[in-house]
């Protein structure tokens, strides 16, 4: 492992552990990092692209006092198994992964949190398996139906999502990420256009090293990009409604998602809905503004949600 990952784990060695539950239906082995005592309510964290469990390091520390916090490496990412066929990354497989992982951890429900592509998966899990999600928290990804409808009507968002189409090509997207010592990967997190801003909690050199370590492994980019190579076969959705209390957090400086989609998401949540937009924050919100994000999550988790949508 890179130094940053070792440092993080060593600093909290006792409550953190690696585990690899074998998921019976898929036959895959999934990797996660956990904090907090077993038996506490489960908080399950789903990362985005191009990330892995480490993107939730601030939340692993923060919420371990009251939750069993599990940050997963999604199918094809990091140390989780990566099937070789792109058909193995269809959204229905990714949704079933979360259901099976929840059960393999010994839980039947959780607080589910997802960022970016992990947010897409979190929305779909909440729609398909509402009994398994007590509260839903999504960071910088709108309801999937909002995304598909909005992108068709707004060319500006279509351009921002152009990488979805670029990723349909075989092998070339993976190659582009490796050019000039993974310059594209580094710039996503650090450039003025797409990265964390001056007022944010910028990634350290060690943090960047951790990302480079994971994605520089042989074949490490193909699984993550295969997630996108199946998206057009799975949308639009047949079912839309989200029935549990939902918090949507949004960095307004997101270079990939237009903020207007955040407000439209409200119409699909048939329960208490809270939207908070952070004006100076980027797409990488839980790393960019971890203290604010953690405070907003605590407030949402502790508040009574007998009220309907705000």
C-alpha cells in the first residue's frame, strides 16, 4: 500500500480492519474498510469515479462513535474483484452487490451514503430495496431520472457529461488516464477547473500518491470505466420514487454536474427532503469540505423526520 493509506490505517489501527466477504450470488470478493464497533447501526459508504474507499477517510473517523461505518471498494475498484466482461458491470449487478454486501455484514438495513457514481448506485438501491435504507444521503449526484431527463434538454450538461460517451470506446480511455504519469487523474483533483478550490481541504501529496497507487495497478482502470460502458442499457428507470428521508449535498462549483438538477430532484422524494448547496465547494465535496459535510450529515441523522418534504 502507499504511505498515505498505511498512515491512515496505522493512526486508527484498532477500530479499522480489512475484510473480504464472499458474495454468494456473484462469487466476487469485496474489499472494504470499517470503523466503529460491530453491532452498532450500519453506515455504508459508496465512492465515485475515479476513487476508492479512501475518499471517505474523513467520514470513517467522524461517524465511528455511533455507527459501524463501512467504506466499500465497488465492483472492479481497488482490491475488490474485477470481472473481465463489461456486461458484469450493469447497474442491476451493482445494485444487487449492495444488497448482498449488507446481508453478508449481518445487517438488514443501513444509512446509505453515496458520492458521484456511488450516488447513482445509492439512489437505485433506495428505489429498488427501500426496506434496506433507513436514511439516504447523496453527494453531488441527482436522482437518476432527473439526470437522464435533464441531459437530454440541456446541451451544456450533455457536454459536461461527455466522458460518459468517451468511456464507451474500448481500451483508449484507460490509456488516456495513464499518459504523462496519470496527468488526467491528478488534474481531476487538483486543477483549477475541476479540482478542490483554494478554500477547500486540498489533497496532500500523500493523498494523491494513494490514488496513483491504486489506479496504476495493471488493469485497475478497466473495471471502473466498465461501470459507464453499461449505463445506456439500464436507463431510463421503470420505478422512480424514493420513500425514505433523504439528504442531498451539493458543491456548487461541480465541474461535471449542473446545480439545477439538485433542486429538481425534490419531486422524486416522497418523504422528508433536505438539500444543502455549498457555494465554494467542488465535485469532491466530502473531501473538499469534510467538517461542514460531517456536520450536515450529523444534523440530518439526528433530526426527527416525521415532517414531510421541505
